[in-house]
């Protein structure tokens, strides 16, 4: 408020979205693995729940540490939205690292050492040492935004705070929204 702004751009990014799976509190978040907040074990069996771009990236990182990694994705394909060339590289890397990818796999239950999931109605389970959840991101809108709006300050939301996407969308949108002010 010290700036007395006419317009505030709200570009506060996203937070992990944790799918409501029974026992999911036994899992660690992929962001905590990638940021180094959680130490990565070695020579363990690890299940990554969610085979989006971040889940696949996390799986690669874990496999680099000599872990046996399984990725469970509920959609028919993994890493949806990844650019074509990156996609080709990802497929090769996953194979080379012997990362086990299961698609159409809906995780139903998690405990500290087992992940249960169904594929086409058939139940399966993987015993593991670590479970990582990577089921997406959701926009992060801090409380201060409402306070600004309540004071009739114009707030323009963009980037992941508006809709979780990629760097290109966030930067392009930033340019256009700033340009449109004038
Ligand atoms: C693990 C991971 C890998 C990704 N890899 C790719 C990739 O390879 N290519 C790609 O295109 N996209 C990738 N993305 C998506 C990309 O990071 C985002 O789309 C992009 O960063 C969105 O930009 P943004 O400016 O909206 O948000 P962010 O880059 O998240 O920036 C938001 C910033 O706001 C800060 N902030 C939040 N609240 C406040 C507050 N109250 N006060 C002050 N500051 C605050 C945050 O700390 C953060 O620094 C990836 C995302 C993740 C999570």
C-alpha cells in the first residue's frame, strides 16, 4: 500500500495440487524432491504418482540416483503438453533409465510402503520405499489480492496464478497485459 498503486499485477505462481487419494499424506511432494528439501535415497524402489511433465522430470532425477522408479499415470499417455522434440528425448530417457511407466493407472490407496492402483478395473500394488506425489499444480492467490480488490485497486492476474501453464504463456501474457495498460 506504501506505493499507492493504480494497478497491481498478481503473478504469484502456483502451488502443488495434491489429489485426494486415501493415505496420500504418506507421500512426499515432487517439488520437495526437485528443490532438495527432501533427501533423495539411493538404490530404493520409488513410486511417482502422476506422470505429467513434473512427475516424469522427478522420475528421471530419482532414477539418476540408481533407484528403481515406477510412474503411475491415470491418463492414457504421460507428459501431456510436452513439446514434440522434448517428448522424443523423454521417451528415450525413460527407456534408458528403465523407468516403469503404467498408464490408465488410477491410484486408490497409499500407505507408507505400498501403492495400490487399478488398471481397467483390475487391482495392482507396488511395494516401495518411497512414494512421491506429483498430481499437478493449482494457482496460488495470496490473501493480499482480496485486500487490494477491497480497496478498489485494479488487480491483473496472470501466469500460473491465473491458469497453470508454461513459461512462454506466462511471459507472453505478461507482455500483452502490460502493453494493454497504455
Ligand atoms: C517442477 C516444474 C518444472 C517446470 N518446467 C517447465 C519447463 O521446463 N518449461 C516451461 O515452460 N515451464 C515449466 N514449468 C512451468 C513454469 O515454471 C511456470 O509456468 C512459470 O514459472 C509461471 O510463471 P509465473 O511468473 O506465473 O510464476 P512463478 O514462476 O511460479 O513465479 C511466481 C513467483 O511469485 C512469488 N510469490 C508468490 N507469492 C508472493 C507474495 N505474496 N509476495 C511476493 N512474491 C510472491 C513466488 O515465490 C515466485 O517466485 C515448470 C513448473 C514446475 C513446477
